[in-house]
C-alpha cells in the first residue's frame, strides 16, 4: 500500500472540503508543485525551466505527458485526443 499517495489524497480532500489556502511549502509537500525557489529567483528559475523544456524534442515531451497521464488516470490517451496545436 502506498501510504504517501493515501496521505496526499486525504490532504486533497481536506483542501476541497475546507476550501482553505495553503502555503508553497505545503503545496510542495502535497506534490502540487515540483519546485520551490526563493521569491527573488522566481523569474530566473522560470526562464531556466522554459529553456530546458524548449530544448527537448516535442515528440519526447508529448510521449512523456501521455505516459504520465496514463499512470495517474489509468487511461492511455491516444495522440488524436491530445491537441498539440493552439
């Protein structure tokens, strides 16, 4: 049994039912955000992440998102269901 996933689920239920806000540290602990950076470094961190993502091949990013989505939902998304154009 994955206790960390169960704990996150109860944390999410708490947030949904109470409607309370949470600080960035708590959001990080719940796995709602993947990185914490000091406020004065946010813009540089965002630009660095954007460059890292832009340097990766689109097909690889698309496949990764499809696989991660299937892992969380149990449903594999067909490429025709995922829009990559705006």
